[in-house]
C-alpha cells in the first residue's frame, strides 16, 4: 500500500508568516498533485507537478517535486486568512484508470 | 469546464434505509469515476473505482454489497449505501476523469440517525 505522509498535521500561524508543508512517500509517482479543501466542499486542485526537481509557483505558493518523485513540498509566503484550509497532496499512478493516493493532510489556520 | 456535480449535498435518514448519491460530469465524458469517503478532520480514502459499463473495483476493506456503485453512462455514476447505519455517517466525495486529472464534486454529507 502506497502511503503519503504529510507534516505537520496541523499548523496555526499568524497573518504574514511563512510556512512549508511536506509530503513524503517511499513510492515513486508519475505525478503529484496538491489540493486545498474547505469544510463541506470537495478538494480543489492547486497544481500538478510531473518532473523530478520541478518547481512551480502560484502567486504566494511555491510547489516543489523531489528529484526522485517521491516527495514534495508546498511553501506559502506571507500567509493570509484566506489560505486557511486542509491541504492535501496526492500521488498519481499511470493510465486513465490510475488511482490517486491522498496524503494524510495538513490543516492550516491563519489568524489575523 | 470540467464540472462535476454531486447530489444531494446533504442527506439525513433513519438507520436501516438505503441512500443513493449521484455524481455527474456536466461538460465532459468521464471514462472513470472514483468514490471517496472522508471522516472529520481526516484525508480522503478511496472506496472504489468505476468504469462506464463495467463492474466497480473496490478497495480492500470496502464492502461491495454495502456500497453499490453503478456507472451506467459516461456522465453518471451512483453510489448506494444500503441498509445504512450510524457508522456509515461520513462525507462522501466523487471524482471523474476523462483522461487527465480528476475533477471533484462538492461532496455529500450523510448523517444516519
């Protein structure tokens, strides 16, 4: 069974602080995705990383895929209350019927 | 584009009844649909994968007779929780893909009294 461990599990910070969320696995994935989920809603895709070592930026969010495609990180600069939510990484296999393996999740709370 | 609609968004029912949840891809044809379960403050756990016109593939530990999945068309998959009990209360989420990334519905909160 593929497992994706995220750390930290919970993070409470003040507005303006920076943070990094880690997603680690012993398995190799063809791609890795990051989602953000708010209570009572489905997860919303933030980014997909495919190439080992790849770095993608989405405004204040920076995503990195490990060289071996087993781990990833999400860095948020100058966090805002609107960043509050559950952040999930998910590893994807290959093929149209491939399954997503979701990480354990990181709950972020940003306060004023 | 790529919108997935899930219905109902919230259902409350008595123990012993069966509940059907629908998942529709509104603007694309979903060759594969997935059903997830999410407990409070936890991540998503895949329950089953369904391909149009064929039987669903269930993950280990998921009772196929308890959670009936039908994927009769390229735009609709249904999950029926049969003889639901309080321990079945959870947030159920579907997703669909045409060949690229999975697109998620907004989930169904199921509460069994």
